[in-house]
C-alpha cells in the first residue's frame, strides 16, 4: 500500500520555457532598437536570435515587425546603397556627373527598398537630392563643353572677341558644374546631405546644348 505521506508535484517545470520567453522579448526589443537606429544588419542578427528563443518558448507572440529574413534583405540593400554612394563620390570627383547621377539614383532605390523590407525610416531623401545636384552638374558640364567648342571655332575663324566670350561662358559653366558636382557628392557612405543644398525641384531636360560655330554666325548675318 503506497505511503500517503509521499506527495508528488504534477506541475510541469516551466522555468526553461519562461526564460526563453523573456530572452526572446529582450532580443526583440534590441532588434527594434537596431531598426530604429537604421542598422539592419544588427537587427537581422538579433531578430534571428529572438526567433530561436521564441521557438524554445513555444510561442511567437512576443515577436513583431520584420522577420530575420526580411531584415537580412534590408541589410543587403543598405550595403548596396552605401556602395552606390561611394561610387557616386568617385565618379563626381572624376567629373563624370552623368555616372554620378545614376549612382545617386541607385542609392535612393536601394535605400527605399531597405526600408520597405526592414520596416525602418532611414530614407531621408538625401540620395534623391544628390541625384538632382549631379544631374544639373552634368547639364552644366555639357553646356561648358559646347561653349568651349564654340570658343575654339571662333578662334580658328579669327574672331578673338567672340572666342573670348564663349571661353568665359565655358569657364563659368564649368565652375557651376563642379560646384554642383561637389555638393551632390557623399563624402562617406551614408553621410548627411550637404547643408544649404542648391538642388532644384526637377532635373534638367537632357538635351545636348547647341554648339555655336563661326560659320553659323556668318550665315545668320
């Protein structure tokens, strides 16, 4: 006959499960902070750990926001945006403002995608502003090149005054192009836009400036 003094506790031990639940909560909170700070790579790692802890806890009700896979995608797009920004700086420094415009547009595209996947708000619109600057720089560069060609044409035709005028115009347009190109450059990946940005609301219409030649002027007269 069993000893009635022996008491058996049938309540399951949930200590491990409770610890896993609390751990998942903490990790999710840290992941949320990383997203708010714009660090999708760190957020992806923390969310992955939170998902593992949630599995041990037997529930996912403490999890929220983008999952680890989406955050990894966001991190990859964020890195692609940083790479595009770095390339923009390289192209702008070389005076290739057309390429710099494309780079800035790519940075904007990837930044927007990273926020869509990661659920954050890292897109300040800076890359779009820089793209406008670079686009105007490219237009001014093309104008400068056309004016320089016109100056050369007038010089060859023995019209030094006209040549000097177009040479001065070319120098002015080149200075404007270089100024806008520098303003639209990211000094480092992810840098804030340059203060007092002079970009306008719309990019210039991409039409090559018309080169004026000495023959054209003579015909008009």
